[in-house]
């Protein structure tokens, strides 16, 4: 077992006291940097940084970053949710490290779609049929998976198929 324990600090964000959600910084008892490339491979991190090592991913609407000696989680409902996520991450870190011989470590984040590439598939009419004010606004939302090829009504079938194929290469969680 690589990670044996942690000490969570749970608080409201200081930048805006009106936020209802909580943030958590868990201080890890052990350095887990050796496990991060394996954790990245297992969980499909959005961002992986080698120096200093960290992996960031989205999980159920939360942004989670695992550093060598800390875990940061945002948008938590309560302390119980924070503890549940931290226990799950502890298990995932330990399993990734335990199974490292069967996992190909991943030293980069997931590929992300580019809004200009998406925009080139769109009709460019800014018709608002999708509910967005412009085709560029639609393209930006599509980079995060909030919009897809079927959400643009005026998109011709050939362009729709091409956009669907382009977006299918990415993971949206």
C-alpha cells in the first residue's frame, strides 16, 4: 500500500463567501508521485504535469487534482462527500500502484477538441437554432461535451457525420 492516510482540510472558498459548495485539500501522509502516471492511465486525466507531478480530471462535476502530497477537490456538497471521494481516490491510487506491472503509464493528458476545428464544421450562420447566440459559442460548448453534432439543426448530413466523427475521438465526463 502506497498511500496509508491523509489529513483533509475542508472549507468554503475564500474568493466568494456566497458559494454554497465546499473545497477540500487533503494533505497526504506519503508522496504518491510515483503512482501518478499509472493513475492517469487508469482514470484518464484531462491534464498531466510532469514537473511538479500532478494529474487533474473531472469527476461528477468536480475538478480533482492529485499532487505528490496533496489532493484538491472542488464543488463538494458536504464533508461526507469529501471523505467519500478521498477514500475512493486513496483506493484508486493504491490499486494503480499495486497493478503498475500491468498498466502502461501515461505521461500526458487527454486530447481535447479545438473550438476552431469544430467551428469549421458548422454552417456559420449564427441562426440560434441550437439555443446559442453564435456558432462559435456552440463550438466552445462542444469542446466540453455540452453540445454535439445533433444539436445543430441546420448542419448538413455530411458535415454532421464529420463533426460526430471528430468529437468521438474525445472523452467527455
